[in-house]
C-alpha cells in the first residue's frame, strides 16, 4: 500500500501495511461517560472515522473497536452529586455521545465494549502481570494492585521519556504503593462508593484502574497484536504509555502503529473546564447544519490543533454551499453521475495522494474545490462530458470523507429567509420585465444582484440564485 501514517511511538512517517493482508484492526480509546460530549470528543471520533472510511475505500475490511469507560472516579462522583445510580448516569451520557456521533455521520464502531463488560479479562491480565513479577498487591493488605513501572525496562518508550524525568502517577492512591511512578491496576473499594461499583477478585473487593481496561479490551477483540491504536494527544501520557507498558510486560506485542490526533483550542486558548471555554457538541450542532459541523471538524490536519472561533461554521457552510451550487448546476445541465462499485476509481489522483500522505484531509478538500471550479467552467463551456466527470468525482470525494449533503438540515435562519424573499421578489420582477420585453429593466435587476454578490442562473422553468 502507498498509505503512510505518522507513528507516535517512532515519531516518524511509516508506510502502512496491515498485519493480516486485507484486514485492519483499530482500537480507539472512547469516552469516559461522566459528562456531556464536547467538540474535542467529536473531533477525535471524526478523525478515526475518516481513517476508517479511507481504508475501506482502499478495499480493506476494518474492525474498529471503540470502548466506553463506564466506571471511573468521576463517574462515581458525578452520580453522587446527581443522586443517580452510577451506571444510570454512565448510560445516559453514553446515549448522548452516540447521538451526536450519529448526527455528524460518524459510523458506529464494529464493537463498542463497556469497561464493565471485560472485568474477567482484566483480572486475568492483572494475575499474569503479578506472576511475571511486574505487578504487586499493596503492602498494606488492601485490594490495591500496582504495576511496578521501574521493573519494566521499556517504560517510557511511547513518549521517549526516562522514568526519573516523569511526573509521579496522579491516578493511583498511595496506599501500599512502593514507588511514585507505579500505577493502579486494581483499586480497593472505598467507603461511601456504591456496592454495585465493586467486584470480588483474588485481590479483594474493588474495581479496575483506568489503564488496565483498554489493554484488556483491545486484546479481547483484536488479539495480542493489532494494527492501529488511536486517541487524543492528551491520552499519550500517561494512559497510552501505561497501556503499552502493562501489555508488553504481559507478553503482548500490542499496537503496530500509534496515532494521536491534536486537541481543540477556543479562540487560541486550550479548551478546558478550568477556563470555562468548553464548547459542547449539542451547542455546536445548534449553530449549523450537521454537514457543516463535520466539514469544520475535518478542516485541519488530524495531528494539528483545531481552533474554534466565531465564523468557522459560517466558513464551512459557505464551502458546502459552493459544492452544492455546482452539483445543482450540473444536475440542471444533464450531468450523469456514475461512481460504480469503487469510490477509489472515481476520485482524482491528487485526492488519493493527499489521503495517502498521513490522511491530509485539508489538501484533499482543496482538490475537491478545484474539481468544483473545473466543473463550473465546464458548465459555462457546455462541455457535458467534463461536467459529468467533475460531478462524479465530487460525489465520490464527498462519500470518502463522509460528508453527506443530505444530513438533517438545521432550521433556516430568519436572515436567510428574509434574503431569499427579497431576491425572489427581484427575480419575479425581472421575469415580468423579460416577459414584457423590457430588457433594460431585466438587465438592471441582474446587474443589481451581481453587484451584491448574487449570481442568477436561468433554467427552463425557473431561475436559481446563489451567493458568488
């Protein structure tokens, strides 16, 4: 394959070849369902949806596993605050995540396991690590079990850090821990936590640590060696570093590639709860149609920071408008769209090159808009074969990128309705002038609209307008 991906572990672009010919296994760290989804969650899920779609367009069978962390300190704390059962709160937010994913066209994963559904696999993995000497039960006799980071010689290989230079593990409690960098594999049940949030194990009553969950689920569904592990850049350390360490210590080769998407800034600042600048997914979707939200989320390279500021959704909406205007013109011109069974055969070579170059979606979008411009020129020249070719390519590129122009529309704003009424009134006046052979008035109305950036296109029975 000619596809190259940036492997975070080697910090280099590597040619991607599936471990098993024709098949790709991808594991994604999904959300911890302790609150509402925000734009960062959408952005991360979209990145790997684009990757999956591209691999499938290239003829590969993709198994994508995206987990749900449904038990966690924050899940338990938030449930206490709302008076809900922890599992009820987790399920409520899980449904909201899946709702917003679906709205922007993020395909459901092949498997979406909850952490609580893999407790036996986690216990077995922890026992193996204890037997191999890489984990220990807390010295105070509690049910806490820790990974002995200092005993794993390769600890730090994902983020290229020496253990002495790392911050102490903040997730683990200090009860019975032997070294500051050791991290929790199993957490003893706490007084005050729900009885349902604990499992009986050989170590005692408790629940899993965060990191062990993903190692157990990834190997359960994809085996001890799989193609790609993905997630947000904020997960690279300590979560993914700890996953790699405990999986390697257990004898698993684990992921062949590590991919990390960039985070989201709001007006140039990192989005965070502490700054109070979080943009929630539902708020974003209330501002623009889903297709425009999806376009915006994919407008920056996946490894770059995606910035949200006022106007970004307007820009995305305008970009989609140019594409839709061309496709409407092409349809009126009689273009024939024939994609066939292979999307890859219908997209330009420059688009393929962009997607193969570490999923360079912004460059691919530029190819899409170049094709739209070429298609509009072909319409002006009445070259129907070129119009059909351009329209076919545009439709195929949109399909590869998962941009469905027919996604549920956002309600038309009052401003848009008012503008349409004004223009339709002038169009009606122009049509009346043409019927009366008052061509001076007809041309004046066209020129008036053109000066305002409005283009008119006359068809057999109607006149269409668009913003130039």
